[in-house]
């Protein structure tokens, strides 16, 4: 499996067997987003910040959500996350949407071919993501500059007083970008002269506190915990579709619309269950939260017309 993944990277993420699947998922997001001008919504038209909750390969749900927002021309100004919640935004910024989806489709197909236990899968993925870091940030270009001030990653730093959380958002070299990408999701590595480990341990949801714009928190709903370390190609498709459908529900909720049944019936998700289409509306001590599925809108000043 190591050799096949390395060859895939050398070929520039080209694989005929999964390329069409990835393209169909992108087209599906475009079809869902084509219905309305969601980007004109007051809360969304100036762009949004997105926080992706740490969740291993459950990040595929976030990927589906992002695909619909991207297709709807809703600009994500900044990403923040830990572990896969920080790594996948880096991949999206550097590779683009289609290539990132293609990457996960190919990896799902590889896991179908080379089955392994939960821990063996996690250990194997750790090696592969180090290989991917080298592919994303080679010394031959300046891809790290695309991340500067746009992708914020949570990292757990090992100090003599214990674990301390740091959030990295500056990438002044390819080497630093590689190190940050790997540090936010691995077991043990080094960054800035410190030993570091998975950022989700100390801050799995590194929200923005400067209130510059609308902020979304994306958490995967109930999905098998086994997907933290491994998943099949079929699961890749289904979880991405679930994120896409919840993104449509969220956008319709923002526009006070009801998504047509014909759209939702194309999904494998059962929207009659409370788990998948429960629309949320409640207030916390610090913010008003609106949402659908695993998507929550966080703001300090939600207009009453939305409540």
C-alpha cells in the first residue's frame, strides 16, 4: 500500500478508477448549490470563517459541506481546525476541491484493497500523511504562502509543565508548513524546537475570537467511530454526500426555505430520522447558534428575524 500511495503522489494524484467518482461528487455539490443565490444571504455574502472539529477521517463530512459552500460561491476567508480538521483545509487550499476529493476517493479504494485493523490503519495513515506533507509543500515551489493567515491549525506542544496548545497560522517556509501539517495530526513530531502531538488533545475546536465575520462550526454527526482511522470508498461517497445534504439544509434554513424532496431523495441518507435533519436553534451563554446536522452558525449578534 505504501508503494501504491507513493506512486499516486508521483503521478500528480491521477487515478482513472476513482477520478470519475470524485468528479461526480463535485458535480453533485454544484447541482445542490445551483438552486438559489445563497451567497447573497446577509450572514454569508461577506464570506465566512469555518472551524472544522477534529475527527479523523470523519472530516469527509466537512469536505462535503465545503463543496456545497464553494459551489454556491460562499467564500471561506479562514479555516481553523485540529488534526484532520487542520490538515484537510490545507489540502483544499493547495490542491483545490476536485483534487482533494480525488485524494480521499483513491485512499478509500486503497483501504478496500488492503484491509487492516483499526490501529494498523491509523499507523499506516500516519506514514502516508507524512508523504503527503512532502507532496503539498516541496522545496521547489512556494505553496506554503497560500496558507499564511488563512489556515489556522491547533497543535499540542509538550512542555515541562505538560501539554500546551498553540495555534499556528504563519507559514514562512515550505519546511514550516510541512511540519505544521504533520504536527497537528500525528502522534509525536517536532515544531519550533518543541515536541508536539495531535492538536485535538488540547483544543479540538479552535474557534476564532476576533469576531471578524460569520463563523461556522462543523462537527460530523453520528458516524461510526471506526472511521477515525479507516474507511472504504463507499463510505467516502456516503459521508461526503451527507455533508453536502446537510449544507443544503443549512443554507435553506438561512434563507427560510424548504429543500425540495427531489434533491434529498438522491441521497443515501434517511432524512426522516432525527439524527440527520434535525434543525437546531438555541442560545448559549455567549452566542446564538443556528444550524442543521453537524453545521452550526456561531455569532454574537444574530438578528431576531433568523430565530
